């Protein structure tokens, strides 16, 4: 029996940023990815040709990303990663060589996008467990944080931990919104 293939990788942050800018989308690449993931986590339905409009993000001239362009790959990889049983989900953030403050600000933008996308998909009441609701509250606090960058090494470690927390929180929300409800008293 062959093992499942790994979820496809996201395009580079710089690629998505360039394409979003060329299409005049007016949104940060990390925030766009967060919005897409929040929307998909909340059960929002979108396809390769309409996902930007579902998120209320459109180019001035209504251009749709070309097949296999960075935004198209972003959509397909995000869908596949969220559904990956191996938890191969990743956040679209600037590459590790970027300064820690740039990556941290992008993480805050990702969280803001996630919350907005989730709200578009679920409305005010996402069907979340107590644990996922608490994680969502934490994401909200992260999204509204004011960061300071005093100790580069400690900041790097903290950012790594927060990125992992956000990644797991998003997967938890996805699981809650996509699990089939169980009937009371039924064991599976």
C-alpha cells in the first residue's frame, strides 16, 4: 500500500505579493492567504475562478488569476493542505531570511485575514467546540497585538512558537467546521 502523497507546497510569499500587486488587489499576501484559509475552514465554498470574489477581493479590471499562476497555486495548495490528514498545512509568510519584524507583522495580517474569511463563511456563530472557540479568541488577540522587537533571538523563538500555535488553531477550527455531527449516544 502506498503512502498518501504530501500536500502541495504554497507558492513563495514574494510570488503571491507580486501577483496580487500586479492585479491591483490591494491586499497583503499573508492577509489574503489568511482570508482564504478562514473562508475554507469555515466551510465556505469557492472554486479556482471565483475564490477572490467570494472573499470580496477583486482586481480593478475583474481579471481572474491564470491557471498555475501564484494565486491559482495558492488556492489549490491551501485547499489540499487544509484537508491533509498529515497536517501539512502551512501559513503563507515571508521567507525565513526576511527580518523577524516583517514576518511577525505578516503573521498578524494572516490572523486578521483568517478571522475575516471565517466570518464570511460562518457568520457570527461558527460551529466550534470550546477548545476551538478559545483558540479563535487567542487568534483574535494575536491579530490585534502591538509587537515590539527588542531581542532578536528571543523574538525569533517566540515567532516560531506563535506561528505553530496559529497553524494548529486553524486546523482545529477546520476540524470543528468539517466534522460530521455525531448522534448522541452513538460510538464511532
